């Protein structure tokens, strides 16, 4: 029942739900206490509403946003509490007392200060919002960007300002209870004084040298930097904050380009969710600002998504435009007809080329280039199960999706069957369960299935720990855990250093990445991953959730995988390891393989998972694996050849296209020069009357 209430109220926990209930119930209680009247009861109810409101704000509760939508926002809630306090004074027969008039005057003055406070806060934020926000771009040496105001002034400023009424409320309640106006006026004076000081503290940040430069100067500085840096290859991206992963997956590739890279983003939300990178990043929300940037040295523009804002860069003829996408699958998005607007479409392997041919959406075969998948470089090729270690099978189901299609995930209908058969396998295997992070967000059945599968894996792990056949090296595990603690402490230290930028303007000014720290973080993350897998026995079943260890790390410690139709399968194929895919919708093996290229070398499972033995046999005896050759062929078909490496193929494709762009530009310049020379020659050979006409005479006759 509580979980249902949490879901309906859109709160994150039982504590948030309790705080919401207390806050909502607190206001009727305030009214009742005011009407009775009872000062202690009013004080208790007021304390509950203050504390509950503060807790929900601190947690960023969705309910707070909803209250604002139904005209019960923050200011209204404070105003109601203050009006009820005035009602309490009237019911206590204090309407003729000076404290009554002092309370009314205080709250009027207090709300009178809200307007300049809100205006100043908004003005400061607007002036410090840059027309172009950057990372790894040296603007500090070109323009002066002042420090941001102290965080305590602007962070949750409306809430802080309104809570200054607490002194007045407490003072007035004490005055009513103790029959002493003096303490009430002390509280009133403190509230008005603090509110006035808050407003005055904001004033310096809207004048003089504390104001960032205007848009014209910032854009000029960015153009100056572009002229010095001279970028050659741009990764362009636009999308919602939830789509940041689509650009993040290309950061490592951009860092390793042979040409000078630049990343152009269109939304601040994407910039805020961008993973750390050494590549220069420019976020340009305004289309006009983007079109006015000096990108004359760029020869290749890469697009990771098909979105409307792409047109702002597609209009530039001096560069060649390429759709690179953000994954490889059989989904309809992989053959979007919009792809016709690009000069080229780059796919991982032959499969991508064939998809466009079959879809017949107007993308010409000669405009498709196979470049592999550079992002899959961290996935290690399978060399068989190491001697002395039992095989590891990864179960990585996808989530239920938005449409409720039973074929989306195996978790609901097959998950428990899969795990039961794996943990009971003989000879034994280790099971790693890594669910999709969205599992259970739409379907309560999927969420319940996830809980049951998690319980199965953990129960099997506990039983195996008691089995005398499995002996843990406790000393090695203790050492690995000590390493984990050391690494995590250092990572926390590094993540804190340099990340205290006050706002967008400061982040732009100070956004040059510390290369040494960036490299240390990368090294530590690799060490963390190694220590993590050594921190428990190689035979111990496990549930892997959260961002770390990453999916590809799970691939590398596994010998086989069970999954569903998703990009996870396409990526796992890079390892060459055996894999199984569940036909949860039970369309049949042949139809399933016909509709989904990535499963053509897989063991196809029914919801009973009775076919799992075929997968385990392939792991235990690779020489007898009937699908081994099929996997090799499918890997090359989907992802391209292993040699040259995908990164080499990608760099070659960039270089070839840049040469085409340069050839086009040189040819255009030659044609323009020839046309200009021809026009000048015609002008020089014209008769005098014609020359005058050329200068502007309407009838072509000289004036004599």
C-alpha cells in the first residue's frame, strides 16, 4: 500500500511520502489551532509545516513542483501560514494590541521585499548566463569573467528568503503566549532586517566589474579562440538531457582523432551531463549565434542524432556532413529517411549498408561508408575459459520499454527460469545478473520479477559460499577490498577538486581540464575495475547494479551472455563469445532470426529456457561449438573487419571526407575567381556608353 502511495504521489521514498502527508495535513491543523485558539498547538503545527516543506525542498521532491502547478506554491504556503497567525492573534482578542498591527505591517513589508529580491536574483542569473558556454576553451585570457556570487545567496534563494519570516513568527507566538509585545517586535525587527540585508547583498552583483561581458564580446572571444585553434572535425549534438549518453559514447573516439576535434552542443542540459573529456566543447543554444561562429577551418561535421537543430550546421557548404548515429541495431531509427540530407552515412559494417538498401529510403549506396564501431575497443576477444576457473555467464536483460510489448524483456516471463537453470548447472557456472537501470520504472511486473531474480542469485550465492567445493582466498579478497577503499578515496578527492564552479560563467572561465588529473582518473578507474573483480571469489554469483562496473567490464569477465533484443547483443558480438537471446514473444526461431540480424548466431531461448544447455556446452567445449563460425561471420557483417582497427578506419574516413571538402572548396574558389575575372574583362572591353550604363545609367546612353 505504501509503495502504491509513493508511486501515485510521485515521491522518492517513504520518508518523502511522510513529509508530504505531514505538510498537507499541517495547514488544516494550523487553521484549527488558530480558531480554537491555541498558541502551543499552532506552534507545533507550524513547526511541522516548516520542517516538512524544508525537507521536501532539500530532496528536490517532485511534489513541490506539482504544488506550484495547482496554485499552492512556496510563496502561497508561507502567506497562508502568516494569515493564519494573524487570525490566531484576532481570536486571542489581540486585535487592539500593537503586536497585531506590527505583525500585519511586518508581513506586508516582508512581501514588499520579495519583489526586489526575486528581480535581483533573476537579473543576476540572466546576466551570468553565457551566450556560449565552453569547456577546454581558453576564454580566460581573452575576456574578464568575474566570480559568481556566493552559492549561499542564489541556491534555493526563494526558499531562503521566505524562511526569514521564522524570526517574526516565533517572536509573535511568544508574544501572544507570554503577553509581552517586546519579544514580538524583536522577532519582527529581525525578520525585516535580515530580508533587507539579503536584498542589499545581491545589489553589487548587478553592477560594475561583477557583471560578465555582454554577448557580443563573448562571441568575439570565442571566434578569436577558433581562429587560433583552427578545428577540423566537429561532433555536433542536440537533444534532451536524457540523451547525453549518445554524445558521451563518442568522446573517446573524438579524443583519438588525427585531426583537430571540436564538440558543438546545443543545449545546456547536455553540457551539464557531458562526461569529462579533453576535447574542446562549445555549447551554443542560439541558432543565430551558431551560424555566426567562424567555423571556416572545419571540413567534417559528425552528427550522432537526427534532430531538427541539425539544420543550423547542415547549411554550411564548406564542410562535409556525416551521420554516425549512436548505436547499431535493426530498429527503424537506424534507417531514418532524414539521413538523405548528409553527404555520407557511416555504418559499423555491411549490415548497416544492407539495412538502407532494404529500407529504400533514398540513401545512396555510394554515400555509405563502413567504419566499424570505435566504442567497442574496450571489449576483449574471447580466448576460452581460463584454466582453473569455472565459466561465468552474464544475464543482462533489457527493460520493459514504454509500450508494454511482452517481447521487450525476458525478465517477466523467462528471467527466473534462466537464473534457476544457470545456478543449478552441473558442472557449475557463475552467474552475474546486470539488469537494465530502467527496469521496473514502467511495469510493476518487471519490477517484481527483478526482485525475484535478485533474490534467487543472492540465495544461490549464499548456498555456494557454504559448499565445501568452493574455497575463498580471504587474504587476497581482503587485500583487494583495501585497494578498492584506497582507490575510491582518491577518486572522491579528485572528483571534488576543481568541481566547485559557481555557475555557467565560472565553469566557462575555468573549464580547462587538468590533463594530469584526467589521466589519473582513467588509470584509477581501470585499477578499481581490476580490484573489484578480485574482491570476491571467481565462483561467487553476483548482482551488478549502478554505473560501476560498466557493462563492457562485465562482458570482459564473462564467458557467455544471455540477453534480449537490444544494442547489448550487438555490442557483445564484438567479443566473439557464445550468447543466447530470449524469444519472449515466442514468434518462433526462424521468424525471430529473420527479423533480428544480431541473433543469427545466437542460441535462441524459449521462455522455459530449456535450450540453455546448448549455450553451456559451447562455453565448456569451444571446439565443439556449432555456432563459432557463424559468430565470426556475423561479427564481421555487423561490425566490420578487425583489421585495420575501427579507429583506424574511422580516421581514414574522416581524412578522405576532409579531402573531398577541401577539393570542393578549392574548386568553388577557382570558379568564383574565374567568374570575377570574366566580369572584369567584359567591363574593360565595353564601349564608354556601356560603361556608364554599368555604373548605374538606366537607359545605357551616355550623358555627354
